[in-house]
C-alpha cells in the first residue's frame, strides 16, 4: 500500500459538512462564516465608499475559497507574497494577481512569466536586475507583466528611497515595452499595522505615507503618472482610506483578526473586524495543579507574535490563559489558583496569535455556521514560499 | 486545468539530483548527507555501547527516508508525537512505532488501533479514560497495543506523579488483557535538553531521573517490572546513556542540530553532533544601509527558539547576522558598519533556530553531498498534527 493510500484510507478529514462544531477532530482551524462574511463586506464597503480598489492579500489565508469570496464581494484581484503562492489562485481562475514583493532568479521569473499567460499578473521591483530577468522571461514565454516600483516608506526592508530611483527603474522598464509596463508604486509599511494606540498609529501612517506622497508628486513633475499606488493593511486601513494617496488597498488579516490585531486599539471612526478564525484544540492530559495540557502547539499555531487567546462564548476567556507552546502541546493555566480546569477530552477554542503563519501550517480550514460545519476548504497555497 | 495540474506543470521541485547545491531554488531545506550520516552513526554507536535501544524521534524530521536510514543503522523503531504523524511511517513499513504522547478521543483511538493492524504500535497514557478508549478501539479493530505510563519527572506537562498512580493504571490496563499490554514507563523532560552548561545540565538530568528511578523501584516492590523505560533527548543523551535507568532513548534533533542545540555546551565526554540541516535562502532585495533582505522568513523557518545562524564555509558567519524574521522576509545585517553585504540574488545559507517546527513547514528536503544534490526526500508527515 502506498503511503498516500494508507493516509487517505485511515485519516478522515477533521470534519465533514453537517458535523457538530464540538465534534471536530483536533487540532483543526475553524472559520466562523458569519463573522468572516461580515469582515469581507465591511472592508469592501469601506473601500467602495472611499472610491478605492480593494486587492486583499492572500498571504493571510492562502485559500482559493476565501479569495473567491473576496472577489464576489467586489475585490479587483488579490495579492500574493511569493510567485509560487499565486499558482493555485491562477489555476482557480482569479483573473488579476499582484505579487506584492520583489523576486530574483531565473526560476522565479520564468514561473511568473508563465503565470502571466493565464492571468493578469503584476509584481514589485526595486532593482534593475529584477526588471531585466523579468523582461527576459516574458520574452521567452511570450507574455506581459505590469511592474510596480516599491518605495521604502520607513520599513527599511525592500523598496527604493526616492523619486530619482523610481525614475531610473521606469527608464529600464521602458526599454522592454514589448514585455513590461510600469503600473505605479507600492508603498507598504508592515510595522505601522501593529502600533497599538489608534491616534499614534494614525500619526505614524500620516508620516510614512507623506514620503510616498512626495515621490508621487516628484514623478508627476517629471511627467510620470502612477496609475496605481498600492499598500495599506488591516491596521492602517481606517486611515489609508481617506489619504488621497492610495488607489488600492491590500489588507489581509481583516478576514480573520488574530490575537495580535485584537490588541490594536480601534479608531473611533475606524473599522471593527470580528475574530472569525479559531483553532480547535482538546485537553489531552489533565496536567498538574492549575494547568491542563492541550493538543495544539507550535506545529498548529504560530506563537512568535504572542500566545493565542483562549476563547469562550465569543470573547477572550476570563478564567484560562494559554501560557506556553511546545511543539505539539499547549499549556492552559487557570487565572485563579484552584479554579476549574477544562476536563480531559474537552474542546478548547483558541484565537491564534498571528494568522498568516498559522494558516501556513494547515491543509484545510473548517467553515462553520450556527454550530455546524458547512464546508471544509483546502488551503491550497500552504507551503508555497518560493 | 485543475489547480494540482497547474501546480505540477509550473512549479518544478526546488532541485533535482545532480544539480549544483548553489543552484537550488529558494527557500529550500538542505541536508548535508555526510554530516547527517555521521550523526546517525554516532548516536547509534553510543546507544549500542551502553546496551540501550535507540528509538529516534520522527517528530524532528517527519521524513520516511530519514527514518529508514535510522533503522538501517540499528534503531529498534521510531517515536512519533501524534497518531496521524505515524501513518506515512507505517505505510512505508517501519515495523515498530511508539506514539510518545497521550491521545484522547474516539477518532484518534480508532486511528491508532487501525495502525496497530499494520505495525507494532505503542502509546503513552496518564489517565484511565485514555486506556478505556484505546481498549474499546482495539476490540473493534481486532488489534493490540502496548501502553507506557508516562511519569512526570519535572516538566509538569503530561504524566502521572508517582508509583501508586502508575499502579492504578496498570490495573486498568490488566482489565483489557486481550487488547492492551503494559510495556513500561516513559520519563521525558524536554526542558532539560536546552540547559546550556554541560555540568548544570548533567545535574538537572540526575535530579529529574531520580524521580523515575524511585518509581521503577516502587513498582518492582509491588511485583511490576518495567520491560521498557523510555525517554531522553539530544541534549541529555550523553548523560542518559550511563544512568542505568533507561532501556531506550528517543532523541530526535541529533540528526540535524539546530542553532538552539548549537548553543548547548557539550560535555567533555559527550556526544558531538554536526549541523547537517540548512535552509537555502537568497538576497531578494539589496536593502538599506548595512541590511540585506532574504527571501526566507517565518513561513520557511521557526524563530520561536531564536533567530537562525547565517552559515559560511561550515561555521556560523562572523560578519553577518539574521536579525529579524517577517512572514516571507528575513533581515540580514552586517556586524561591522559598512561591511560587505551579500549581493542581490546570492545564496545565503541559514541554520534554523529550531528544527522540528521548521521541518513541519516544508514538503521536501534536498539531500546533498560534495556540493551536488543527491536526492530530494519528501517530508511525508509534514502537517500531520492530529
């Protein structure tokens, strides 16, 4: 018997449509469809009201069914963070994908040029070597790409510094007019997204985007119009919407809201998203003293942005904390010494600390409504990091 | 075209046998076969000399080819940490597997009982409810399981406290003699493995295992012999070997040696393993100042036990540090201001901070020798955390 046969014959899916949510095998990712759909609608409505395009980031979910829901709600396309990540979305017919990141190397350029034969593809650049590799790959594939020059607005990660640097790349792009087209700018600052205080975050967004505004103005002075200025995220979206800078926003986590984003203060006039993403775990050992042992650790959730929240009746638990994550174990602790612990075998729901790398650990997500499983969606781009 | 077809038609493997190591697409896990084979032989020889069985932990690698190499070297079987993790190893013909962990719930008990129809399977328990579920599942499947009672030797995670608690479980197990057999004890303390100083670690091992020794003696006084006492890990193995307590050791990380284990001081008379596991990344953006941007972040390596080391010519780099990990980016920084940075597109090798959750992010590992790819091994149990 081949391993794949024994696997499929012995390991059933964590859940099947119609199952009670409480019966889902553990660990398993859960998606509250009502909350998810409200999140999708709220962000789309906010972008629509502001007259901006919404291009949700698929690096947060890596799931075709979620991208399709975002497209049905009105998204213009999606972002991916790696070229390989885009493959299942292209294959599923998502028509317009921005790889919102630089890529280097012939293998990656060839892959992107091949995808551009199936969908409208765009990608970021910050160096002429990337531009030249992409042009060569497109020439070989007979396809075309749109390029956004990334500008550094304070993350000090990727991106060029100023308008002259953008202009130099625009000139290189213009040399390959048969293959490449300059589409505009990407201006994204990840660090801003998690500034806790709403007013502090608003001011940080204004400062960072001022850099982008100057580049756009300087380019216009040189006769270069940016058809697209893309950026923004779940933490900054409430402020990005009214800047008059972006033509397109690319938030990702808003569909889920992880515990890290839950720690952000929401602006008075801001967007309020709901926690739709949970991880179902179980008490696998009674543990000692005020601790119980859960069957979900670092291989089921990402803890680098803080521990998950224990979730009870739609809120963070007031009696239990998830205090430490081993590879395959999580330690739950009672806040009050001598407090009641969940019993052996009991399901314990968790809000993951950071959604993006958590989704990347799972092959499927269990979509549920009103206490019943409605569907099990594949996370097709899980592991596609090349 | 189905997503799976487009995926396989467009995304080639990261490497093919015969490729130059320097040409491997990134990010990709690499295994130095010479170092790996020396690690496997050294641990096996140490166990053989001490007259102990070696049952390497497959939660570290999740890879059938690696388990098969360990079996060829003389291992008696392997450990898995979750019942689903065992499936690909059973399917590949590994004849003897300990699920070195408790499990709860009918679905998991049924799966383990089904696997016991294909291989000799054992599992840990620390509560009679687990025993009863396993007995029932075995009765339905017509299979048999061997049970080890886990004892808590200071981790304060799973495990019972003392000999009377073991005896109570032995009595429950004895009620299901047609399905279950008491095999012995598991006594494992994960926290000990990473105590940095060799002598401090040795003393901590002696203290923790003294608890286990007392339980074994008390059980013998009651006429209960432990055929197997299993435990130990990569950090404690040098000390576990000579204790006269364990009959079997279950280290996992020794095959790879991650940066976290690299920070342990090796005992004078201890085992010295080599760093065989690397992650191939690339400079995807020149970055700003003394920083360059790599294409490998939290979705390609686990950073919860510290950042990876940059690896040059067989040693930790003396000029570059990997200082921060975003989802799909890593920041490399020069130690000396104004120092040379790796150039755009250059391959940068990293020693992951923590091997187990890093392997769980990848579908394959590129096995190489003398600068050439020798094989690409599937990581079949990746993601199997149920």
